[in-house]
């Protein structure tokens, strides 16, 4: 029988939030060695403590970057982000497109109007019509997702 590896729930939470440090082994600061409160896997905590070492403890940029496993350039980026937005700067933004960028207002309106005029129009036909009218290539699944989103909003 295979032995199950139990994943640490904190690791799962950090992964899901996008704040899991990809290189916790590079953190060599004394606070993170043997102290349960300081967790080198927590990227937000590592960044904050790195900045604190520079601002409050007077460490040099090079010293802090080395102790926390960052390059000097990365530390400057972290410092700038923190100065601009505080701790919230350490929360990663959602990756990828924020919206259906090809299926903008006019294209969506065209799809809706076409479907209203002729319910028998299928997705492959819509792909061809959009290419003809707007000159853009749209995948059939993008159209299907847009139509499903519209249905959900109407419910």
C-alpha cells in the first residue's frame, strides 16, 4: 500500500493565494531559522521582514537581499511597490486577461443581434461572420462562454 503524503494546509493556502515562496531554502535570515512564527514559505512575510531589516535595522540593500534570497533589483522593486501600496502590494494580482478582450461591446452586440434575428445560427457560423465583419479571429469556445455568461446574467 502506498504511503500518502499529507500536504501542509498552510502550503495549500499559500499556493492558492499566490504567496508561496518558490525558494524558501534561499532565506537565511536568523529569524526564519528555527522560529515557527517566521515562515520562509510565506512570501509576503519574507518580503515584509526584508524591508523591515533595511528600514528599521539599518541593513544594506545587498545584505538584506542576500539574507532573504532576492536580487538587489528585486528588493528595490519590492520596496517601491510597498511605498506605493503598502502590504497590499505583496498580494499578487490575478493572472491572465481580465475580460474577453476580443469580444468587446460591438462584437457582443453583433452576436446578440445575429442570434435574435436567426436562432438557428450556430457558433461556427458566428465565427465566420465575426471574421467577415470585424476582421478578428475568435475561437468558438470564446463565443460559447460569452453566450453562457449572458444567460447567467439574465437568470
